[in-house]
C-alpha cells in the first residue's frame, strides 16, 4: 500500500519534513516514490504540489493522520468529519 507521509530532514532539534509518497513497508527516511511537498513546523510554512497529491490520492494512496491534518488545513482535501450534502 502506498502512504503519503512525512520524511524528516534538517539539523538536530531543527527538523523540517517533506511530504512523500512511499510504500508503507519502507523506512521513514527511505527512498520515496515521489516528493509531494514541504512542511516546516517551526514556522508553519507549507508548500504543496496539489496536482500530484490529488493524483496520488485518486490512485488509492492513504495519508497518515498528521498529513491528513496538513492537507485539510491547506484546503487540499475536505475534512473527514464533514458530510457532503
């Protein structure tokens, strides 16, 4: 299964993350299938490739909970609790 998750990089205590598409069995910092964006929790900077993210989601990729919150906050996907009317 393909997951959209965070890949850590940066110095000690100054972590930043890349949003990547990876096999669910791969290590956290392993080789990604595709890089989809960037997230810096210290400054709340987010850069996303919306087209690539939506394409991966349509192919069946599952975002982790943290990535889901980032995507909902950036209005890339609809919040999970809402129902379409």
